[in-house]
C-alpha cells in the first residue's frame, strides 16, 4: 500500500529547500567530517616523535585565546587601578565635607525623634506619678 505524500512536499519551494539543504548544509558538514577523520588517521600513523611536536603546537593554539582574554583583563584591571588612584587624589576633600554633612543630618534627625517622643514620655511619666501617689497597682 502506497502512502500519500503530504501536499507541502509537492510544492516547488519545499523541493528547493531540500536541494539547498543537501548542497549547502549536509554536503559541507560531511566533507569536513571526512577531512577530520583523514587528518586524524594520518596523524595517528606518523612516528611518535612528531606526535609530541603536534601536541605542543596544539597546546599553543589552545592557549592563544586564553592569553588574549587574560591580556584584555589585565588592561581593564590596570585601567581600574589607575582610575582609582586618580579618584583617591580627589575624594578626601569631598568625603570630609560629606561626612560633616552626614553628622549634622544625624544630629538633626536625633533631635527631631527625641522631640517627637517627648509628649508621649511626659504623658507616661504623669500617669506613673499619679498612680504612685494614689497607690494603685
């Protein structure tokens, strides 16, 4: 019994997609795979003296990106250190002024909190005095 093909498989756009998929995706991937396998076989068949050389070359090529990222990180760190040194030359004057302002603000807030709580303490003090005079427990 023959299965009917879905209607989208009969369209020209689907056929073009299949053709492009084979030639532009599948074939290049298979070629690269075959080349990697051939290179691996040839490398394995060579004498062991050159294997060490190729291992050293591979190690160098693997370390190059890490060294580049390390260099970038080093440059960023050096820039941050230089910027902090320049900033520390400027900041003591302004931080001293800011500290004085914060101390003044702290005192004002403490005074405002104390003066807002004084009426409550006065009422509680008065209530305690009255209770102690009349001997209520």
